[in-house]
């Protein structure tokens, strides 16, 4: 019987799926475990003594009226199973009925193995007699117990199951992460305390379990990913999303997972939320710091280059032109040397403010470093260059008319047009605008003072 032994030993998954098929087909899964491993364990529990008998004997374990089934190793397996299943509230008829389909699964395995007819019949008989002995052992044990003992056994089992239920309910309610169970209809079936408190303000643990509350209603927000997941066939999915809570908007990592129910009694998904608001805020701050000039609040060189290159790709696609303005604050060194670096910083901040007032929110404004600024004005034509330049110089002039100033602001500007039909690189645009700015600065150079001392009679220098 070595071939039968090898067949059973190498087809554990097949047997598990086969008996599960029969159990589903005949509604036994209503009363059985939802986890695949429980079914696998039952196959292992049957296959082990069956293979042991096959190894020890080439003949089917026939029945005799003189057999002592109390000591019989096969029947003793049935006795042990009787004790286990009776304590779980399984009836004799239910156990025997399902055991018939376990036997059928092993016979189905033999039938599809391709054995010769004589060998197949011998294998079938071997399996039949093995299961006959298991069933006899089960019924012997079952019939030996009085009704009072059965009741006490069930009472003890019920107390154990109640304690187990309460234990896992306590764990569920104590889980710090919000957990929500959704039905296949996208309706809340249950949620733990963390979720009830965060989204519904329910502060009493267990309220959603023991009383009618916020279960059997839709989620408090519409999440397309959840709807798509429920209608799809993925087992797991994770994403990030900002959600409204009783504490305001929070950012979460959302994990979805289907119920692991091979019996198909329960369907739906678990939704687990991990609050990552603080880490997202830190990430955003670090990201902002990496592309922002600390003094002026404008983009820095890295931010300008990154965003401008992205915008140039958009411009090529949309065929809308742009203008790069290169701006230099005149006389910053003179201010630092004569009035101090604090005044120099104020002048840089003023220049940045004038740029923000001149250009639009959609434009990319940056301090490239030192006294150099740049702006990429998007979706405009080449003739718009003068409009922005005049507006900027006008704002600078307005600021210079303010009282109690320590110096007069002056800027030099160069502008270079980006034609999406004849594109150039960002470096080329910067170089061209820088050269035009430099030409303008050279014309002013003789007008800039070399020194300045504050007195009531001195006019403000032009710098």
C-alpha cells in the first residue's frame, strides 16, 4: 500500500480543499471554523493515523464483533474527537454527517489518482474501514456519557468560550489604533473604542458592541479606495489619506484586508488606521525647508530649479510661453559694510516682498543666493515682460518714498522669454537673463555712492 501512503502524504492541500468543497456544498460550514489552518489541522489529524495503519498493514482494518474499540488505535482517535467536538456543542449527527464527507474526500483522491481498478478498490476499502472504526469509536464514547454529564460538559465549554470571547473583545477594545469592520455592503459592522472615540466621540469602551450605536451605518467619509477594494478581489491594500475626526483633520495610513474566512460565513473587510499626522507634518516641514530660503520665505535655488524644470515640461505640452526674470539687489555689499548686516537682511526681505507683490501666486519666485533673485512667470507672452518690469520698479519706488528709511532700494532686472515652440534649457534662460541684468547694472554703476554717513542734512543715497 506504499502508493496509497505516498498519495495521501503528498496531497494535504488537495484534501483540505476537497473537504471544504463538500462542507460548503452541504452547508456544514455554517457551524465550522472560518480559518483555513483549522481545516488543514483536521486533515493532518486524520491522515496521520491513516498513514500509520497503511504502513503497518497491507490489508484493510476489517471489523469484528470481538474487537475492543476502547483500545483500538484507530477507534481511540474517534474517541478523542468525540470528546473534543461534544464539548463544542457539536451533535452526534452533525459530526457523523461531516465525517462522511471527510471520507468522501479521501475516496475522491484515490479515484482521481489513476490507479488500476483492482488497486483502487483495495484502497477504497482500506479508507472505508478506517473511517468505520473512527465512527464506531466516536459513537462508543458519545453513548457512554450520561445526559447530566453532557450538560455539565457543555456548561463548562460555554463558560470557557465566553471567557475567550471576553478576552478577545478586551484586546480589540484596547487596541490603540482605530479598527473598523465593514460588511460587503460597505456598512460598519463593528469598531473598537479608538475608532468610536476618534470619529464619533463615544468615550465608553464597548458601547458599539453591547448597544445600538453607530454600527450598521456608512463610514463618516467617502473613500473611493475602500469602495474599489470591496468590489475588487485584492486581499490587502494600503494607502494614505487625510480624514476628518473629532480632533480635526488628521492624516492616516489606511490598511484594508479581507476577512480570512474559508467557510464563507462572514464577508467584509477590516480597516485599520495608523495616525501619521505628526510624521507627515515633520516630513512637510523638512521638505519645505529643503526648497525654501529661510530669510525671505521664497524658494531657494534648489526649489527654483526643481519647480521651473517641471513647469517647462508643462509649457512644452500646453504650448504656453514663460518669462524668466533675473533680479539683482543693487548695493547690498555697501549696505552690509556701512549700515550693518541687519539692514542688509531688511533690504533683501523688502526686495522679496516687492517681487511677491509684483508677480502672481502661480509664478515661481526665488532667492537664488546673496543679492540674486529669479522669477519664472508662466502662461504669458514675450511682450508682457515690460509690464512686470514696470510694475516691479514702481513698487520699489513706492517703498523708497516711505519715511524713516535708512537707504533707498534699487534693483537691476533682466528678462528672457521661453518659447515652447523653440525650447531652451533652464541654464540658457538664466544665463541670458543674467547677462541682460548685468548690462543694466553696469549703466548704474557710476551713480552708486561709495560711502554714506547718517546726518539730518544728508539725503538718502540711491543704492
